[in-house]
C-alpha cells in the first residue's frame, strides 16, 4: 500500500514538473536586453489609424487596443505580450504575434504597417504613433488632453 502511494506521489511530481517546463517564457521572464538606437526611437504607444481588407475597405479600428512598445524591449497589445525587435531590413518583429508577421516602418518611423493574409484576404493594419519618442506634436497633445 505504501509503495503504491509513493508511486502516485512520484507521478504527481513528474506531472507538475512537465507542466512547469511546458509553460512558455513570458515577456517579464525574458532576459532584459539593451535596445539599439533605432529601436529606442520606436518606443511609445501606437493607435490603429486604418484597417483595410483586400483593397475593399475595412472597419473602424479606433477602438482596437493600442500597440505599446516599451523601453525594456517588450510590447503589449491587449492581452498579447512579448518582445519587439527591429530586423536588419528595417522591419519590426513582434515575438508573440501569430497573425500579423513583420511590420513595415514609414520613413519617419511614425507609422507601423502590418500586411498579412487571413482567410484568403489581404489585411493591412496601419498604426500611428500617439506618444513616446518622436511622436507628432498633435498626437502628444491629444494624449495629454484625453481624460483617462
């Protein structure tokens, strides 16, 4: 009887260890990294400015959650959290994004444009910088005046 109990205790411990090892590393548990100069200019909050589906128009995206790029190299968009980085080709990569893929930056680095296929349709999401490093003065005023 005692050996059966020990057997089940060991199985419970092994199952707990397997569960803990299967949990993916979150952005907060990731090692802190130093941002490059180009990545530092991206830090801030971005709001969805336009949403287009296969050139036929899209919906209003003003109520979509903002994309927030943080100083520690992490990002958050609603419940999606991960790390962001800038590729050698100047594209922005979001580690936890399973849908959007790489984003293109506008020359002034105030817009991030994600173009990706979804259900056979080409989707284009454009995010406009609203606060942070090098945000437009109008966008910063709007953020300061908004009652939150």
